[in-house]
């Protein structure tokens, strides 16, 4: 019996043509950012179309072409009517400023949750405010303050910060940089939480001598964090997503650092002459340490990745040690 002839489907070439058509219509102004943002809600339709192509499109080039053309026409129609149906994501770039007076604040717990855009956090000097922020953003942002003298403050993206909104906002507003510029008064004991989604993160805490704790969760983009020397020992938790990351620890610091990384290299800069213990592992990539850190645990013969424990001389008797626990994914760890 002669086998059934299988044709090369025209679906994928038509899909590429469709992407080009949509891009052209957006560049010529026929499709607005609101129309394009409807795509964020229509992606399950693509799975259905691919399934139909696998079932029927390989049997006949004419049927595959019909599926592709029909899907493209349907998507364009839905993109045109989607904003009127409330399907469009909020991708308009907005600007806002926020501030909170210092008043009688004796402590502060501050959360900054940026969904999309680069984030910079630095000290606020010569001001009667506890907190100031200037942001350009897409979507919706919530700002709340409570707690009286033990101030609790939250500035965060509302709901889905989503890659879709961030990608579309960047793609169709290339001249509009989404940024979160945050300034915090360093003269109040501070517990800080920073969640960054899409975009780089710069966190300069070098002047925060009364920091009581910090938690950083970065998504995509590089991360640069400076951790301070403080009046008392504190805990720092840092989680990096993608992109290269650097943590600098100031002279005289005493802290417990827990760090993790997804992809990209990770560098931790420790003070000279500090008492340091490093417990680290990587999925792939090596671990590079300076000569003053001696391996006291683990084997230096892993085929993929590395793991072990390293200490400086006299760590166990040091009065203000630095402990570092690191869990890496793809990419190596360098301690210097």
C-alpha cells in the first residue's frame, strides 16, 4: 500500500509574513499601541492554530494556507476591535512623583516593587522627607503609607507587571525610558524590600548605617548592590534573575548574606582583611575565590559546576564575620 503523501505546511511562512504585516501596520500608525497590546491576551489562539496545522495542514498545502490566512485575518480583526472590548493592556507611559515627610518616624519598613523599568535606590540627603521617588512607568502603581512612628511604606506596580506590558511599552515607546528613581533618608533604622521585574537594578546602601535588613529580588537585567557597614549585624537576601550581578560589601560590615542567581555571572566584592565564610554551589560555571579564602569543605573536581565551603584564617574566632551562602544556576561566581 502506498503511504499517504505529506506536504510541507505553508503555515509557518505565512506566520512570518503575518508578523511582518502587523509590524508594518504598527509602524505606519494603522495599529496603535493599544491594538498591539491585545496580542498579550490572544497568545492561546496561536496554540490552537498550531494544533490545527499539525492535524490538517500537513495533509494539504491548500488547507495549511487557508489555516494560516484565516488565523492572520482573525488576529488582525481582534486587534482592531480589542481595545473597544476592553482587551488592551495599559501601555501608555506615565510619570509620577511621590514623597513622604520624615515627621516622627523612628523606624521605617519600605517596599519598592517595580514591574517594568530600571530601578535606582540611593540615599536622600538634606531633606525633611523620609522618602522620595520619581518614576516613569506603564500600567498602574499603588502608593501607601501607614504605621505611625514605625512607618510602613509601599510603592509597587499593581497587578500583572508582566513581561507583555513591559516588552510592548519598550518596543512601541523606544524613546521613553521606564525608570524608578527612589531616594530614602538614611538616618532612620530601615528594613528595605526591593522587587525589580524587567530592567536593571542599582541599589546604593553605602550610607545606611542603621539598616536592619534588606531583601532584593531582581528579574531581568543586571544588578549592582552596595551593602553598608552598620551599627549592628543584619541580614541581606539577594536573588538575581538574568544578567550579570555585582554585590559590594563595605569595610567594617557584619552581615549574613544569602544570594542566588539564575543566569549570568555573579560577583561579590568583600572588604580586605574581613573574616569571611563562603558556602557556595553552582549548576554550571565555576567558583573563583581569592587566595585569602581557603577551601575547608567540598571537592574541587566537579565535572559540571562547583560547590564547597571556604573560610579566611581566624574566621571562627572573629567578632564581626561575614557569612555568604550562594546558590547559582547558569554562570559562575567570583569572590574578590
